[in-house]
C-alpha cells in the first residue's frame, strides 16, 4: 500500500489519464472502423440492388446482353469485383479486376431474390473483401443464377492500420507527458500541506504566535490552514489565560500566606499576652477563610470550564429566593448605613439551581455593598413583563466603573480598584462566577455603570433553561 499522499495523487492521476487516453483511442478506432465498413456495406447494397434491377429489366433469354451491360456498368471499378455463377458453381463471368482470381461461391448468402442478402467478410485470393450474393431467377438460355458482388477492404484496413499506428505512438507519448504532469500536480497539491506541517512543527508553548501563511493554495487547503490558525489562536488565548490565572492566583494567595507566616512566627514568641495571642489567631483565621473562599471559587470556575459543573435543576420560586437573600444581606447594609430597597418583586416560579442563583444574588449584593459609600442606596427588582424571561436588576449608587473597564470586569482576578478591593476582601472572582452561572441557565448579564453615579446589574433568565 502506498503511504505517500503525493505518490498516490500522482499514481491516480496517471492511471486516470491512461484510462481516459486508452478509452478515447479505442473509441476513435472502433468508431472509424465501423464507419468505414458501414460505408462500404452501403455501397455494396446499392450496387447489388442495381444489379437486381438490371436483371429484372433484361429479357430472360438475353444472357449475353445482361452480362455485357453488368460488366460495363460495374466492372470498371478497381476496388469492386463481380463474378457470375451457374447453379453448379461454374463461373460464367468475372470482372477484369479479379485478374484470374475467384470469389467464393456462397449461394447461402442470397435472399432468393427477395430483400437484402447477407454480407460477410471474405477474400478474393489477394485482399480482404466484403461479399454478398445476388440470386437471379433461372434463365432459359443457361444464364447466371448467382452473382457474387464484393468490394475491397484494403483501404479500410489501411486506414485502420494508420490510425492504430498513430494511437500506438501518441498514447505512450501522452502517458509520458501525464507522468510529468502528475508529478507536478502532486507536488503543487502537497506543497501547502508541507507548509502546514513545517509550521505546525515550529509551534510550541513558547511560540504560539506562529501562523500558517499559504501563498498559493486551493480553497479546501486554505480553509484547513484557516481552521488550524483559529485553533492555534484559541490555544494561545487559553495559554495566556492559564499564565494570567496562575500569576493572579499566586499573587492572591501570596498575601494571606505571608500574613499567616508572619503571625505564626509572632505567636511562637513569648512576647505576647493572652489578648494579643487571641488577636493573632483571629487574624490568621480570617486569612484562612479568605484563602478557602478563593480556592472554592477557583474550584467552581474550574468545574464550569471543564463542563463538570452540573446544575441541580428543579422548580424554584425566584421571587422568594431574591427576598430571602436580600434579608440575609441586610445586616451588612445596615452596618455600613446603606439603604437596601426591595423595589418591585413579581411572583415568579422557574426551573433553575437555587443554590447557584442564590450565589449570583449574594455576589452582586456583596459588590454593591463594598463599593457604595455610606448613606448610599441599593435597589433590587424582579419583573417578567408577561414574557418567558425574568429580569432581575440590582442597582447601587456606588463609585461606578469607568467605561473602558467594563469589558474586563468578568475576567478572573480583575479589579477596577485593586488596592481598595484587596482592603475590602475582594478576590476578583465573584463576577466571573456570576457570569458562568447565568450562562449555564441560558441567561445573560449586562452591567451598566457611570463613575460617581452608580452601577446596575441586569440579569435575564429564561423560565425553563435547557441546562440539566
């Protein structure tokens, strides 16, 4: 079995070209041969019919006149031969063109004077001929009863041989040309594949910016190269995300680890009293809780990335879920002197994961509380407008987000005000989780914000998501 694609293309091209050439050559040969023979047969039939007509026009006892007139009218053709026979096979007349040779006596070819006689290929002793026999009615004067009429096939055979010679000379030459053409075609067809292969070998984790650039390629190979480039682009994006994720996760965990290390070292000294020791352990516990929250959020995002996150879809009352979550967060708003307003909550039952949707509401409220100054307001509303999609909004009068930052707020570990976010205990993962949970419910989330005015998060959820 041939393993090289280039060789297979060349072999198939040569085989197909050879088959076409042979088929075309044979078609020409047999078409020409059949046409030439048919023309000779037609000429033979025309002359045989004229001889029959001549015999019918002559008197039955005018043998010599019939033979003489037949010889004058048909005997002068150099490639046509006539010989008259008696019933017993005796030759009564032969055209000079036979030069003493005999045509075969074949009375069985005649049609008893009715219809067309049969035509066969025979020989006149020197060359191949087409032969037919005309049966005449017996004559009283002992005239001929059979007339053998033949026409030479020498010119036909000569034309066939000449055509066969041309074909035998031209077909091998054409095959040789097709060999060269097949090799060139195969090389040109495989060159883009070789370029793709060479580029693919150069691509590593450190050189994901490489792309396939085909100078000349068919549409199919160009689509293959484009698909490969798109795949590499996705890989590059994934690698960049992994690098950024690793750097951000390391940075986020480095701070609490450093605090834990310092406080643990401090606790090991004998210079702390009981209250100071408790304060050290309390601070260490807060850092551990912060690390636990980061790890839990990372694990949740990882499950969404790998499609392992399975939503526990069941019928829930979203309006009750919103109210309960708001009441749970009310102490946090009161501690910061914020006004939490449940503006309008329409009764709404839907299919969804109650735990994940509660997490979405808590994360959005937590962000609103963190970034809204004291005395501000947070407003929550849920409505359906009679459609199959619910609309949940959480609006605050906080510091807002610059327009150039809005496109990145769902990125992991991304924070608009990094210093302040760290002070407030933010990890930069909350909105990433919110977006993943909403999309897992076949929903969408839109964030509108103006610096110094506030931020509004709008979530649109279908009543019956396709997630299971």
